């Protein structure tokens, strides 16, 4: 079998050059890979796009997503309870979401102040990104005077911050606030940002106000 043929998926599509892995080589295989991808995505994903990234057939991805959805939904006959989240399918694609039945729980958590649970360091980084976006991790570290990779990662995991494009010169990822950030802040746009600088250390506040 030629190397050229091995680089083709069963559906005839070419394997992207950046895909140097096989999904079966990961614990949990294709299903686990899909979970990892959807976990960090801030918008619904189409099976075709997921299949391209993983270099597998689209029908395989669709079947795996359907199986995951059934698994999360639970099974009354076997006594397997549903999860607090679901794998939701819409016209825009597949996405993880909290189940509607848990809305009171989620609402209580948000009302109690999810943002307030962020560390002071994370709040500083979030404010810098909000007021200075787009910014790189290095720029955030320069303003705070300390490495901020950990707090930025926490903000991304919470869905408050996302990567959008790269800086032309350094090719470093640019960070911006997400739609979820606006939603949690109760804002329609970034122009309605409240004055956060007064609540931050003087050095950071001066940079944000500058």
C-alpha cells in the first residue's frame, strides 16, 4: 500500500498534514477525542469539521456522537441515571449544555457569583483581557508582572475567554472575552463594560485606564 493511499480517509478525503495521530491511540478512542474537543469549544460543531480534524470518516463521528448522547441521557431500565449535562444537537451542530431541568441549580450558582469565585489573579487577567483585547499571554504577563498562563487557562476552561487569531509578528494566540463573559456580566456589548479598574491593584488599574 502506498504512503499516498495511507494518507486518505475511507471517505476519500485527504488527511490534514497537522494530524500526526490516530484516534484509536488515545484512551477511550474516538468518543473520548470528541468529548475533549467539544469540552473546549465555545460554539456548536458540525460532524464534518470534527471528522476533518481527527482524520476519520464523518459517519463514524456522527455515530459516536449519537452514542455519547444516549450514554449521557441514561437508561431507566438499567437504572443508569442521566448526567447533569447533555450532548445537544441543533442545526448549528453538536454542543455540551446543562439540562433544562437543572436550571434552578445553575441559576443559584450563577446568582451566587461564579465570577466572584475566581482568584484575584484570574480577575486581574480577565480585566486586562476585557479592556485591552485582543492581547497575548505575554502581554498579560507584562502588565501583571508575573506569568499568567495558569489563570488564563482557568478563564478559558470557564468559557469566559477564548483564543481568536494570532499576533502577526510573534504568531502568539490572541485572547478575547467570550459571549458567555458578556452574558455573565449582563452586558449587550463590550462598550457597556463597568469600571473594573478601581477594584484592581494600582499598577494594573493605571494600565487599564491608560
